[in-house]
C-alpha cells in the first residue's frame, strides 16, 4: 500500500467513531420501527415541515421585521446526500470548488481509491479540505438542519429516526409514552425549520461569512504549497525543532502533512495567542521557524483579517438565530418537550446557556427592539464589538 492510500485509510480512521455511530443509529431505528409497528406511528418529517412552514415563515418575518424570500424550498436529505451537501457548505473559490465536491462525494461513498487519487492530483488542496471533511461530517448526528442557496435542508437521517429510538429506549407501554416523545419530535422539527428560516434572512451576513471563509481557505492553500515545496533537510530540521512526532523517511508526504497541520494558523496561532486571536492585531513567530519559511509571518498577518471577519459574521448569525428561537418558541409546549425528551434539559437551562452572539443580540435588542435584526444584518458587528456591545451601539449612534 502506497503512502497516499495509507492517508486515505487514516482519514476514515479519524471518522470511525462517527461512521460507527451512523451504523448504530440505523440498526437501533430498524429495531425500534419493528417493535413499535402497529402500536403507534410517527408522522413523516416531510408532512410536518410542509404543514408548519407557512406559519413559521410568518413568525420569523414578524419577529425579525424583514421579508423572507418567496422562493424558499424544503428538502429532506438522507445520510449520503447530507455528506455531499456539507461539501457545498465549504466555501472554496472556483479553482477549488470542484476538488471539494469530488472529495466529499468520495468520503460520502467511503471510496478510499478516489480519495488517494485526489491526494495525488492536488496534495495542497487535500491538506486544506480534508480537515473540513472530518470537522463537518463528525457533526452530522448533531446537526438537524442547513440552509444554502434558497433551500432549507432538514436532516431526515436523524430527525426521522431519533423519535423512534427514544420511544423504544423508554420501553413499553409505547402507547402511553408516545404523546410526550411525539411532541418532542414536533418541537425538534419546529426548531429546525425556524432556525433555517432565520438563516435564510441573513443574506448580507452570509455573503460576508462566505467571502471571509474563501479567503482563509486560499491563504491555507498557499501555506500548504509552500510547505510541500520545502526540501527534505528543512522539513526534518523544522519537524525536530517543533518536536513533531517522528515519521520514517520513506513517508515524505506524512512529514510535510504533519508540519502543515502544526503550522496551520488555525492550530499554530490559536495555540500561541489563545482565544483572543479574534481581537488580536499583532503576530510574532519564532525566528528559527521564520528563517526556514520566510513567508510565514506574512501569511499569518494576512490570515488574521478574514478569520476575524468569518468569526464575527458566523457568531452574529448563530446568536441572532438562538435569540429569535428562544423568544418565538418560549411558550411552545412541543419545543419544551423537545428539550426534555431529546436534550435532557429544560427551558430555564436552555435560556441561560452562554453564547457570545446570543448575549450580544439580547443587549442590542434591549436598546433597539425590533430594529436590532435589520441593523445587525446591514451593519454587522466586528469581533471587538461582539465582546463589548456598547462599542457597537456607539458606532450606530
């Protein structure tokens, strides 16, 4: 087996916990369906979502004070299609988009041969975008919905199986326990439709987030190319200096990959600077590393701006959605039951969960009321303002 084939296997090794969990969910749901058949029946997710969609669209428009698009659609992907969709959510430029699509398609089909071929075809792109495959696909069982290009996607793989699994785990008599679990299921669908409707309103924030993420990815590709072009002596010297795990000489790609993952700004700078990287304006690096990779400091400096823009836009989008959901669904019994049956919590605990974006939105809402959301979408806060909402209010005035 060649080095690229071994790397493809290693990728699935990193996803093994998630892949095993997906298989377990399928098995548990099949057993649950069999046991509860003829006793109780959950409605199809498509039927529920389409039924509540018009009224929830009205609720979002009323709360946010903005008009939502008329062409919004609902789609209900199963597991493989969900994994392909995650590739579309990786914001790569036109040169890399097709590579990302092929990579996520191969990961969705667990196609090791194609992944190894893609690695050979463009090793730099593989180093950058394989991390997304691991990061995004590992969250599939905890992500109920997605929004992209006027389409709201509901995770059918999870939402159509969890209610049956939960009821089955609670045990007999299914008939008396059904109402509560079914209500929680309705609450999960309501929350997901609501969240993605809110995201559909965030056009300007979405574009800022997308542009910033594309810039981050381009900079990371640039770094990958530089590291892949380094000679063996420099790679060995830097690996030893950075105390990286020893790799045999007949695995040259692995040595370079290790160095890239270590020096990647997402890892290296956040390790060095800590969470304050989001408001940081100054970067320094070890002179010995700088000596071996003279362009590295410039790359880190250029990376800071788009990563902060990306963080600010994403935090604002999520915070606005969290705040709106909490307010729109606070009296909804199905949502309350979702929190208890699916999440093992209650509304009071849900309300006090800390989130920088939600706390920021709440502070602005107390001052501006319904105008908050238009303002946040038209003139988004930066990372400093998210930490100190008074700075944002001062900017608005």
